[in-house]
C-alpha cells in the first residue's frame, strides 16, 4: 500500500511539482507537505465512515462500581487513610476508560501529610496503577482514579477529634452525574446504540448512564490500512491544500476540485454497495474541501 511519502508525492505530481524523498527534508515543498498532511488526513477520515477506520466501543463511566470506605485514623504520630470495598474482596473500577479491579482484602493504606492545628494540609488521595497514593500538590494529570480529599491537622488532633474525607470521584460539577473517557483515537461518533443522553467536553463525555455504546471513526495513522478510494480522496485533498502555496494556479485548482467531485461520487457508489442504506450517510463528504 501507499506510504505517507507516496501519498504526498501523488499530490505533488498532480500539481506538476517536484517530488520529495522525506517530509523532514529542508525544502519548502517538504515543509508544506509535512505541515498539512496530518490535519488533512484527519479531516478526510472525519468526512466519511470509512470501513477501515470504524471501531465499536463500550465506554464505562469513570469511578468505582462498589461502595467504598476511607476511614482516616491516627496513632498520635502518623495519620493513615485506609481504603477498601465496603463489602470486602475485589474492588471494581474504571480508570480512563479501562475496567480494572484490585483486591482490598486486606485494605489498602497510605500515610497522609500532616499540618498543624492552625494550618492543616490538604491531602489528595487517589489510585494510580492500583496503588493507593496521597499527595499535597493535587491529583496527577495522567491516568489515575481520584478517591477523596482531606484536610489534615496535627496527628494528635486527628487522634482525638478525627477527620472526615470528602469523596471526590471527579463527577461533573452539575447537570450530569457521570463522565466517560474519550478514546485516544476518537475522531467523531458515527452511530450510538443506547438512548443515553451525553455530551463531550474536552477529553470526556458527560452523561448519566453506566456506559455508552457507539461506533466511532478512529484516527488511523497506519497507511497500510488505507483503502484505495481513501488514498485517492486524501491525495487530492492534499493537492488542494498545497496548491495555493506551491503553484498559485486557479485553473489547476478548479481542475482538481472537479476531479475530487468525481472521486467522491465513485466512493459514494462503492460504499453504498458495501453496506445497507441504513449503515451509511454520505452527506458527510460535503465536509471536506471541494
């Protein structure tokens, strides 16, 4: 199958421009093609439910599937958080879209950072890699499962007066009760198989269901998986994008645009024979450059 360089050179030959041997070359043409290749590839992927790019996914809500407990105790010298499944045994949870479990018999423990009675320290308690962890600098930016926050004064004060953790399962602040991690290769949803209402915000879907079921268009970078029709649509889009910077020819741009319409019509016809009419909606081809 065609490589990234092959596809880029197909676009350059269509423009009548000099071909390249590497996208990292120091030439102007190589820099132009490198700058537009990935964004154009993603736009063409997004434009249509290419069979090679479709994935099915069940995306579970983040957090714990069991009731958990987190008593905080002190022996007068050390303050300890103890974490477990309230019913004992394995604790099931979802961390950044991955279903996991840990054995909480015996319970997991972690020492917390103490402050003073006038100035308690805020501790962030979470799981990372199945290990109970505490930090005073916040929850980490990478994959983790938040559990709670707790203001910890002196060990002596905690021993006599106790402290209550504020559970923090990273639920949305309002409107929805659950969140779901957007797959890293997600471009856009194609079909959804549940009636659960949800919306995307940043790296998360927000909703109220235990899980979302969908088919989505994934970000395929491996050119070995591209089918010939996709390669044709991609290289013509690349030619369109590069034409303004390389050849400055309005007549050539019009020719490529007309050719693009023919290729898209061919793709529509082919895809309609590949699946039932309910499976595909070809109007999304209108989203790519014409």
